[in-house]
C-alpha cells in the first residue's frame, strides 16, 4: 500500500510536539505559558502547512504494517514501560522512572518537592500519559486504579511511537515487503557493538553470569549502549529522540531544524545536542564543497525563529537547574595523564570502527555522513567526557547513523559479497548483547536470583 510522506511527517510532528505544548501550558506561569504555548502551536501549524505540497508516497505492505505493530507491542512490553510486566527490581533506572511518573500523575505541576526544589529532568516522554492520569484522578477516586490506567496509556503511547520509528526505518532503508521490514526491524533491535569480543580480550573468559548481566563497561571508561539496552534501561530518552533524529535526517532542508532540535531537548538533551553538532558539521562540509553560504539562508524560517526566540530560552533555564548538566557538563572530565590507550583502541574498534572499515566505499555518497559520525564517536565523545549518561546517550545518535549505513550495506547486492558475509557474522555475534537484555526481561528476577544478582 502507498502511504503519503506528508502524513507520516505530520503524525510524527504532532507526536513529538504535543508533549512540548502541554509542558509549556501546564508547567509555566500563565503569561509565559500562554505566549510560549501559542508559539509552539504556530510552529507546528507552519510545519504542517508546508507539507501540504508534498504529494510523494512510499510503499509498504499491509502485512508489513501488521508485523510492525506486533513487534512494537511485544518489544515495548518487555522493556517494562507501563509496568504491565514484572520489571527486574535491580533495574534502578525503572525504580527512578516509575517514581518520576507517579509524581507527575498525582502531584501538582510543576512538581515541587520542597519550597525551592522542583522536578528537573528529561520528562517529555511522560507528559501526555501523566496529563491523562491527572484527568483520571478527577474521575476515579481510587489512586491504584488511576495509576494503573495512566501506565496503560504510557504503554500505548510508547507502542505507537515505537511503531512510528519502525516505519521510518523501513522507509529510510526502502523496504516494503513484510519479510524485509521484519528483517530490518530485528536488525535494529539486535544491533550492537562487539562488546562480547572486547570483554573476552580484557578478561580472557566469559562467564554464564555475564550472559545474564550483559557485557557493559568492559573497557572501564566507556560504553556505547545497544539500542535495546538504551530502550530497556532509559526508555524515556530513546523513542522520542530517535524520532527527532530521523525527521531531521530525512528533511533535506534546514527550515525545521530549530523546531525539532529544541523540542527534542525535553526528551534527551545529550543526543539532541550532539546531533545538532553533527548537522552543523555537515553544513560546514557543504560550504567547503559548494564554496557558498547560500544554503544557510534556509535557517531563516518561521519554525526556526519562533522556536529559538520563544521556546529555547524556557528549556535552557529549565535544564540549567539540573546539577548534572551545570556542574558536570561544562568542561572535559577525561584525565589524559592516566588515559588507557589500549582500552580506548580496543573499545572503538569493537564498538563501531570495525563496521565502518567494512562498509566504507571509496567515492560513495554516504561517506561524509559516515566519516562525521565516526569522528564524533572516536575523537569527541570518549575523549571529551567520561560521565556515563553523556557517553551512553550522546553516542546513540551516531550509532544510529552508522546502523543505517550498515543495514544499507548488508542489503546492497552491489556491495562486496565477502565484506557483507563477514559483516553478517559479526552482527550475529554482536547480537548476543541485546539478546541478554531481552532474555533478562523475559526471565525476570528468578534468573537474577539464580545468578546471585542483587535486587534493590
């Protein structure tokens, strides 16, 4: 069946912008709330209006869409979103996120803990389901029922967002049949660096307990999460940011960058900021290639100007109150005097560089994007900072870009056959890491007790 590109774009834009609109309207004092909310609506309306002229379509079968929905339902369910299945209690991230969501459902907005202490976090993922939960508190007096239903809505909205992401991936890789769409989705779910190989080289052994826990932080200072690990540990910083990234990556112009980048800050500042740097780097390379600054004129648009003037300052000062950002992100934290060069070399080779070497093709159209992503993963993120959240979340941006190139290479029948075979085997080995996450989600705490993993 044919789907209009503008329909997919508009639905995704509304999905991304609705939490921002509710945040601005409900979280701020009335004069500022009204102005900023109207500004966000103006921006969204301008974006949708521009898409009216886009009559292009893409193909995807009905069976493929059914498969997308079924996989999204199961994948999000196993992540623990919505507490519809048992969450492993040693997932401290779930405990924290459950508490934040519960506070957002039952406390007044903005959530206040003490006189001058407010909730300051990446709360975009929870805004809509928490808002629905607040409405339910008026209709249903039982708090347990209300909280359960709010979690159900959180799950439903997460499934919808994951389904959108899967459709975007299929569209970007030009896959339409059910078999090929399922293949690229499973490739995305099981994509990872070769952490198991790095772990084996460092420790000279692999234990059964590590197959339960996974192969994290084997290089001591760095760890780039697989997509499934990022989803299962930090789902609130996964679905929305990747949707923002695919929207901007597919948008060939620059008129909408401010709108989506600024909106993305409420979901996950780290990957959004570094993706902004990626876009600026690509702009710089474009200037060098064309020897012209004319392309920068595209930044002058209603979406960019209104978002920058009326929305960005609010989010800037909101996150400025977050101690982790203000105290730990303003200066590099890596001590080069004790830098472990062997660990670093092995880490970049196992986590992404071996893939880049295999898929790099001289004179190929994707080389600029691939080289820039490699530059940030290799020379910026691991050397600039060793804060775990920064390393894991910001790297997700470039790991996703490399994943798209890897998937394109695997399916390209014109690419070198031997390299495709080697790459396929490496991806199967790497899949053990996200498989550990899925296996742990299925088996739950009983497996944790079997391997002696401490519960919270």
